[in-house]
C-alpha cells in the first residue's frame, strides 16, 4: 500500500469516527425522566459559552426562554444576550410526532431539527445557518441535553462542518419556580 493510500485510509477512518455519535437509548434508565413538554413550559434562564476547537472561550451569553405548549406543539421563544453586547432572538416550534420523536424548526435552522428522548437525555441533530463576519455558514449541531433535576438541565452541543470539529456550545438551564 502506498503512502498516499495509507494517508487516505487514515483520513477516512478519522472522518468516520467524527461522524459517529452516542445512541440516546443508552440513557433510557437514567432518572429523572425528561418530559420535554413539562420542562420547557414557563420561563427558563440559561448561561452559556461557545468554545472554539482548541477549547478557547470565544463568546459567553445568557438566554431567557419563554416556553408554552398547545397540545403536542410547543413554542420556545429565546432572547440571547452576548458578552460582546449583541442580542439575538430565536423562536423554536417543536412538534411531538407519533413515533415519540420531536421535530423542531426555527428561522435559522436549515430544514428540521430531529430530537430523540430516552431517560433523562435528549439528543437533537440539526443544521444551523450561522452568521460569521458577514457570511452565513451551514453548521451541523449534535446537541445533547441532560435533565439533572426538576429545575436544572445541562446542554452540550458539538459543532462541525464537513466532519471537522468547529467547537462546542455549553449551557446550563434553570427553570424558574
């Protein structure tokens, strides 16, 4: 096998490993069980940060979320305040499907976000149209949320493009009493 062939094989394995993901089903026995419609109902506060692929914190932010459900359809109205003084709004519409998945849409989500719940965990996969320096990039998100108790949820989302890691978003949600 030539050196070129070996390099292609190693790169291919690396890309395949980067595409693999943990199966949410492994959390099926974890407690407390996440009821998305119950947790994302009312007002929540969140604190988060974006880290680049080297781990450097690039941006910090807070979020106030106003959440409500009507039947199997929920609205998550998010107001972001970033450490650089900028603000952003995102409004998610979530729909519970017959097979137990959740489908999410928002103005800056390309297509649909697909969510699966098991035990205390929720895994979303989606593409976000992310504006950076006057350009918009379509970035893949592998977004994991873990319910810690009835008020606190932790969230970690890996961002990638073409199978290459771009960074991570970490959030802590707190549900107001």
